[in-house]
C-alpha cells in the first residue's frame, strides 16, 4: 500500500508543481510532467502504476498526457467510447473506482478494450477546475483491487493537492492563447491595411473603394482576404508584413 515514504512531502510536491507551471512551454507539457510526477508518487517498487491525464477545454480537442507511452495508449481509449470511467468522473465530479474490470458491467465495451491491454483495475479522479474545463487523473494497474483503502485515499489527496497547479496552468494557457490570437489578428489587419494603401496609390481611389477591390478579388479567387492582401504586398517586393511590438 502507498505510504508517506513513497511520496515527496506536500510542500516539496507543491513547490515542484509551481516550478513546472512556470517552466512549461504549454499546458500539454505541464500535463505530461504532472502525469509522471503522479506515477512516481503513487507507484511502488516492482508495482508500477500507469497514469494518464485527460483534459477537456471548450472548443479545444481533448488533451491526453501520460506517464509513459503505454499509459498514453490506454488513456486514449477514454475518447474512443461514449461511456468510460473518465467521462463519468467528468460528468458527476466524483471518484470512479473499478476494482476489477472483469467483474464490472458499467462500461462493457470500454472494459473489454482495456482488459485486452492487460489492465485489471482503474480509478478516475476529477481535478477541481474552473468553468467548463474538465480534467481527470486516470490510474491503471495490472492487478485487481489495486486502488482500495489507503491507496485510493492517497490518490485522492494527491489530486486535491495538485488541482491548484493545474488550474494555474490552464489559466496561463488561456492567457497565452488569447495573446497569440490577438497578435495574429493584428498582423492580419496590418497586411490588409498595407494592401489597401497600395491599391489606393495604384488606382487613385478612396480607402473604401480600395477595400472593395480587395474583397472582390478575394471572392473571385475564393481565397481568404488576408491571403489576397498578402499577395498584393508581396507583389510589390516588400516581403511579408509584420506588426511590431515593444517589450
């Protein structure tokens, strides 16, 4: 069974996770690191626990992180079926424990697929996140009844302890993606404005007339407005347009 000796102290784990949040380049990298930390802290010598983390964000493809390639392969099965322990944990926001897949009839198709991978017991523990974002720690073992008693309680405490770090990682990812989208929008606007200026100079027309010409060309060519504008700018020999930022 898991014991305090198999894990870092609460403080050291928290400090390590905060470092991961700050040093990870994106949320997927953080999740992979978190899955590996989970495996190290919840496994025992000679009894490896496979750990995967699945993350669902609004308008984003599901992210599956893992402690190993084998764990990732099994974790992906969560998204191959309509009903799974992880999906149930998401929906009910409660721990789902499957002591023995061969004796559990709740998810027959999923269970058959996971048993074929050599897994006998599963636990899905939801993280406490914000808004519509959902995530769960998925634990797999080749032993039946691996997650009973103190082991499951230990895993529950670990998820509770790491939820804050995951909330921060998701929040940082959102801010980073928002900034990247804004930058892309501004750069696209810059290209369009430059193309409009070129058309105005070449045709001695108003800004609105120049924009209408650009839009008509976009429609005729069945191309995005940005792509047509970029072609106009590049044709002048000035190369790709870029928006410059300070800082």
